[in-house]
C-alpha cells in the first residue's frame, strides 16, 4: 500500500472514530437527561407523599380529644361573642397550616381537602376579632389569612356558586355552622 492510501484509511478511521465518539456523547447525554427527569419525578412524588402525610397528621391533631375541646370552646366563644381569646388556639392551628402551605410543605389542594370547611368558618367568624387584635400586632395570623385566601380560590374554581363563599354575608348559616361545630366536638 502506498502512503496515500494509508493516509486516506487513517483519515477515514479518524472520521469514524469522531462520529462514534459523538454518538456516544449523544447517547450518554440522553441517558443523563432521562435520569434527571426520573429523579425530578421521584422528588416530586416524594414531596407529595410527605405533604399528604403531614396533612393527615395535622388532621389527626385537629381531631384529637384535646383539640376538639379547644374547638368547642372557640366555637362557643365566637357564637356568643364572649371570651374570644378562647378562639386563638384554633387560629394558631390554622396559622401553622397557612405557614406550611406558604412554604410548600403542604399543597393548597391538600389544605383545601382536609380543612376548607373549618378554615372558612373560623376565619369568617373570627375576622372582626382578628382585625381588632392586629391593631396591636399587624402580622398576627397572616398565614391563617393566606391559607384562607388559597382555599377560598380553590372553592371558587370548584364551585363558583358555593354558599360557603358568601358565609360572611349569611350570619344565620354561620351561626348554624358554629353550633354544628360545638355539637360535633363534644
């Protein structure tokens, strides 16, 4: 073989080696990309699982005998408009739920599904008291207000004509719900 033929063979071998390397890089990149996509999906699944678990633990706490007594006292106070300080522990509970939603530890949808009825009822029933207390501390129960807004928006999307969206304007229904809360927590 002549030098010319050897040079041509060497050149073609270099081209094929370069193409093989490029294909190898492409295959590797696709594999890494697929792994990243899978890892992201796994993280999202894990995060949702933790969020659901945390929501169920909050629900357990909300329905514990101690919390039921606190809710009973709060509903009585809000219904009678006396000893409203009794409602603060319930407001604090929803402040925690709101913080967890705000930080992404639980989703708004989970907060809605587990607590919409109570967030809505206690926020509306306690609104005037909360606003009065905010004259002293402006940021008081701001996460409670935040989660109220979140779950209210979800309710609007699910049922724009929901009677619960107008609870602030239906005091008869609000009193009925507070009375039902008292009966349920006993």
